[in-house]
């Protein structure tokens, strides 16, 4: 059993402050039994980030994938884990209107943050919710989740205009909440040569750990990692500057750092 006070102690040991911005990718089942279940974990996280920003991806690319489809902020489920679906329905969280890569956020600046997705024209643009993480000095936590889930790296690749990352087709989606409906026109993630391109991001892990950009820890039974977004952005930018195709395959990139 993972107790709430143990979760608080882990967050303190990781030097996560109440004013921090923290985005969490998670596999809830990997943690094991938690005091208060998923809601207990959320309660601790919300309390710990009382003066900051707590963020979960609530992506819907698994459901919103054809022209003219409608993303309902209140009703469309997330396709990236049980904890994200609990978070998006928890009082105090705001969910962004991005049709395929929405996030939900809790904190004093949550509404300001999620509104960055109102102007999205790509899955994870540099001026949208994932792209601005580096500017917020954010930390990205992976609870039992691999680095292939690191959507932030997609945003860095968008910044560098890495080829072979989008569909040629521009999709027309609609997003609605209780107040408005917005039309979005954007491509989807796609590679002609790699069906699961993001799996290549995992080769960064050993480099991130070696350079102290990432910390390894356990949350219950889940092997987990905490990554500094700004330092990760700097590292990946240096890699892409030297080789724009660095993440096209599992080919070693250690010579680029």
C-alpha cells in the first residue's frame, strides 16, 4: 500500500515545490494499491502544487481521427490512461479545447494555461500547451510510463520542422464546451517510415540520467522519472541541430551529445 504521506515525502525528496509546474504521464495500475485510490493520489498532488500548476494530458487522438469529428471538452474521454480521465472530471481542473491533444490543468493559472490551445494549428505547437512548458520551467513526470509518451519532444520536433512528422491531409475538427464551438484545421502525427515514431524517444533516457536532466525514483511499484523541461529542450535542440533525423530510428545518438 502506498500511503498519502509517502507520496508527499517522495515529492519533497524530488524537490517539487508548491509553486512548480508539473505535467504527469502515468500508468495508474503500475503503482499498485494507493491510500484513497486514484483520488487519493490526486488529492496529494493538488495539495502539493497549491501555488503552482498541475497538468495531465487528456489526449483524444484515439477517438477524434476523422474529418468533421467533434471533440466535447466535457464528455470525450482521454485515450491516455485512467488517471487522466479521473483528473479531467475532478473539480478545479480546466481542460483545453485542442481536439486531439488536449490537457487538463489545476492551479491559479490553469485557465490561462489551457487557453494556449485555442490557437492550435498542429498537434503540439510551440506556442500551445506542450510547447510552452520550457518557458514555464516545467517538470515532466513519468509514473510507470516510458519516454515514448513524452509528448513534449513532439513539440521540439515541430519547432525544428523535422520532416516526415505530419499527414499531408489537413483535418477539420470541431471542439465544443458549454460556451462555444471552435473549428480547428490541422494535420495529424504521421510518419511514412515509422508507425510508432515516438518509441525512438526512449533512447534519450540514459543520456538524460547521465546529464542529471532526469531523476529516477519509485512511486509505489512504478519505476518513474522526473525530467526538467527546459534542460530537456536544450539537449534535444542541440541533437536536432546536429542531426535533424536523430529520432527517425533507434540508431544510437550518444555521439551527438
